C-alpha cells in the first residue's frame, strides 16, 4: 500500500516538477530568459504584430489628423482665394495618409533593423529578474502580467526608439509624442493569474522538486514486495501522465490559438507565441516519457514471467539462425 502511494505521488509530481524547473531556470538565468523570449520577439509573425501596434500607438499619440488640421487651418487663415482653400481641403486627407505612411515605414525600419534585435536583447539582458518582474506586475518590465492572467509585451521602449528615428528624419512634431504604455497581449489565460500567487512556491521548489519525484518513484519500487512489477507500474504511470500532459498542451494550444490570433490579428503569431511558451514542457515531457517506456520495456523483457522468457528464447533462436554455419569439410588445423 505504501509503495503504491509513493509511486502515484512520484508520477503525479513529475509534471509539476517540469513546470517548476522551467520557472526556476527562467528566473535564475538571464541567458536562459533571453534564449527563450528574444527569438520569439524576433520572429516575422510577432514582428508584424508589434509593428502594427507600434504604428497605431504612435499615430494615436501624435494625433496626426489633429496636427494636420491645425496646420491647414493656419494656412487657410492667411486669406487664400476660395479655389486655393478648396484645394487645401482636398489635400488634407492625402497629407494625413502620407504622414501616417511615413510613420509606418519608419516603424518597419526600426522593427526590421539590426537595432531592433539589439534593443530586444538589451532590454531582456538588463532585466535580470524579468520573469519575477512580470509575475509581480512591475511597471519596469518589458513583459507585463495582468491580474486577469494576460501576459503581454510592453511597447514603450520600442515606441521611444521610433520617436527618436522620426525626429532624426526631420519630423519635429515627433518630439512631442508622449511616452506610451501600450501592451500587446500574448496569452490570455486564467492559469497565468493563478500562477502569480503560487510563483514564490514554484521558485522555491523548482531546484529540488524533480529529484523528489525521482526519489518517490525509487522508494516506491524498493518498498514494493514485487519490485519488477512495481517498476513496470512506475514506468507506465510516469509515461502515461506525461503523455497526457503533452496531449493537454496540444488541445489547450489548439483551443487558445483562435481567440489569441483574433486579438493579435495574426493566427501564425499566436501559434509562435504558444509554441515558445510550451516548448520546454512539451520537449521534457516527451523525453522523460520515452525514457520511462524504454525502462518499462527493458524491465518486462528481462523479467521472470513466462511471456518474456518465451520472447527471450525466440530471440535467441533467431540470433542463432543468423550466425554463419561452419562449412562442411572444414578442418581445424
């Protein structure tokens, strides 16, 4: 009974240990954090979403239609002839579109330039405790975790870079663009909000929860009266639970992608984001499940039961047939 409880606990703790390990690694290592999130923010799909959001934020903050209207009103106040005034009115819309297009091209230049990669890397590297800041809701973090479970990217640093580029191009009005605190929501899930209060516990147990899971499984096998049977149950339970985790991730991603893609305006970007956030858990779960399956197969094949004995005997006969037979008349000198 005790052995069965230990085996069950070990198998159940394993997926939690994988999540805790990912959390601890991301918070403890700046390089691991950058390696995870920088490539995500540099993918073409996510770049396109960021570019669209930054362009919208800059145009909105600069109030391009309002500035253009003021400029044309100033010209009209000079007492131009009616025909000239009418022509200016027709040009006002084109001027708004032209300035908006220039801003969009400037944003694209920033997003697709080597400077963008350096900007992202610098922000991530300078935020040594970036995940901690995200989970605690710090306003100094590039990543923002809202109380509703939304995980997003703050665009403020990128907008500041675009503003500087616009000023360099001679658009003096850009210097009046205020700092904008806009966030692109990457993931909207209640589980993220639930993770926030549990973060301290996950960080604390992340380093040793995996060894605890392994010790529970080993202890369950050692305390079992029939250790080989216990080993088979441990391997099967561990592989089964981890494969269920992988299946749940697949179903969860498929469920979240449409809604996230609609909010981002890009389903490919949504898939990239969710793939990045689940890649570690998925990869480790599959790897450990395969190891558990191999362990179970080896345990069964080497077992004392009748089926594996017959299997070993059949293998031995097969290998014997494959051996080259000595030629007739061959003599040993």
